[in-house]
């Protein structure tokens, strides 16, 4: 968990991080102790309050964004009944397969296909496999809902999270009775839906005592992490597009409404901005695939050594191919059975070839996602952010694979900046989000990458080859 204290101009005054790790269990189960999030939040807010007090600053608001589809079952006193089921968890695969024939109908109502990533099937799994837990569940919450409850005592969720459940009518922004019936979830076990980017509540006396912040401080739900990441990269109007190369990889573009030609090759969710939507093409492993390789095969290499090793290998990795589908494939086909593959391996390939092939495979998946996005909007360039974007080698590689300019503004804090922009607009609606964006990026270093024509041709062939391998294997 990360907390950043900003001033009104977007200058970073404090950054505090609290590490933790999800538990990966047999059968594709991924879970996490909810107390780790709670303890991390209190620690981060205490640090912010202490820094503010020492400098005579006033903290005007707390703005929160979080991952979107992990599920916490809480009892009547809002105590978690068990570890959270994380968004990467695969225990609901059988349930999703059982409901697959309903995919087209579900998508038409909520803008997402049935998949273990989304929250509804996790609730169904609890009902079918842990009836005692289900019976005792007062509310199903996502991470942000739970932490916001601890701060404000309010039990609500915003539309960005609701639109990731498979239970919300996307166009009317309310829980859908027929979807609730399909997944066998009672409406009373869900939180009240609310608009993101509004004041969610105010800091309670208890939360103030725990943190050192003032009671009554406004608390804002800025919406899901990918929605905020897009806003932090300037995705305000239709056609503006961003890529986040984080744990998962996401290409997001803004849409003024639910497209009339919306098809199940993409995901449509609510934006963090009022009355706006996002179109999203996602890949389930991005930085996490890179971290897996680094952890297992080059643990002692720093980022400079990794970059140097990648640059030693020519574009195309001398024929080595990687399908970076370690947790399945996201858009356009949501193939939960897909897995990571290295192919066309020969005796001349070394560790550095595998590393380059992995990064190229990630870029190819982004190119597939961009192809889906282009069915709905025109894209002239993309804004890039996320952990992998800290490597200029990767940034240029992605630019060459996509064949369009890639723009980077500032560091890798787009999600936090998005939460800042949403909060500033909530506190003063007369300030438009784009105006705030321009203000916070006044001093940002802007890097622009242009495609290399020679590399672009090599990568076009590589993309075709990777997709051909995918079709033959899956």
C-alpha cells in the first residue's frame, strides 16, 4: 500500500509505502489477510499526519483508490470473516464455466463477460462452498469499501467498483435483479451504490484518534485504480488512451457513453468522472510476469543490468517467442485456461533472450489490446505509466511494437495523481479535471518515444507469429 501527500499544485510532500504479499495457494487460490491492509492504512495516515503537523500544514482531504475486484466478506459488525479472495483467484473457474452460456446476456447488461476476475462469482463460490460464511455475511466489500468504512463508518461502494462485479446495470447504474438472481446473491448483502469523485463521508472521531488527522476531514472515493490511472494520464475525452504496465496490463480509453456497437471483445466500466465510461482491454500478467522471471532467474540483477542484457539481444529475440499468459488471457477472448509459453527455443538462446522475449510478448499483448480499442475509437498516441515504464528500453520497445508515439509524463504515479485530480474536483467542482491535470503536470518531465521503422517491421512479424502460436495451442 502506498500513500502520497500532495499539495494543491501536485508537488509530492511525502511518500509512504507498506509492503505485504498475497498468499498463492493450490488450485489457483489467491487470498490476503485483510488486517494487512488495515494496519498499512493506519500507518500511512499517521505518517502523513505527523509530517503535516511538523510543517504546519493542514490536510484537506483523504482520497482513496484501490484494486477493484477482490472480495471481503464482513459480518454485522463489519469484521472480516476470512481472508479476502483476490482478483487473481481462480477458484471460481467451474462456476464461470457453468454459466458460460449466459455470457452474451450478462455482457449486454453489465459490459463485462463472466470471468473469475470479477466479484460476483466469488460471492457465488462462498455461498456454495462456505454456506456458514455466506449466512453470516452482512456485506460483501471490495478493499476500498472496507477501508473507507473504517475511516467514515459509511457502508457504500462507488460505480467504478460496482461495474466490476457483474451485478450492476451499466447504463442505469444500479444493482440488477436478474444478475443478482443468476449469481444467487441477495441485494441486501451489497453496499449502496454511489458516484465516484464525491465526498464519501468524513473522518470519524475514532479514525482521527488512530491517525492524528482532524475529525470531520472529507474522505473521497476516487474510484478504481485503473480508472484513476487513466485520469492521471489525461484520459478525459473520447479517444484519449492510456496504457498502464503494472501488475496486470491495461489499455484504457474514455467514452462519452456505452458504445452502440459494444461487443464482448472489450470491457466497459464506469469512469471516475461523472457520467463517463471507460473501454478497457486488459492482460492479466504484465509486471507480475517480469517479476516472476527476475525472482527466479536473475534475482541479483538490478534494473541497469537487466536493461543492458535486453539491449544485447536484437529485436525479435532471435526467433524466441513468449506468450506471457501466466494467469490466463484477458481481452479479447478471456481464455482462463491459457498459460505462459516460451517457444521456438534453440541452443543459442540464453537467459537474456528469454528476458527480451518475455518483454516483447507483453508488448505484443498490448498491441492486441490496442487493436480491440481501435474498433471503437481512433488512437493517435498513448500515454504510458506503471512499473515497467521505468525502463526506457521497454518504453521504446512498446512504441516500436504499437507503431505509434508513446508519451510519458513525470514518474510512475499516474494512479495517485488521478486520485488527487478526482479529489481536487470533488472539493471544488468549478475546477475542471483537465485544468487540474495541466496544473499538476506543469513541471513534469515529458518523454516522447517515436517508432523506429526498422524495428516496427520486425515486430509486426513477431506479433503475427505469437498470435499464430496462441491459435495453435489454445
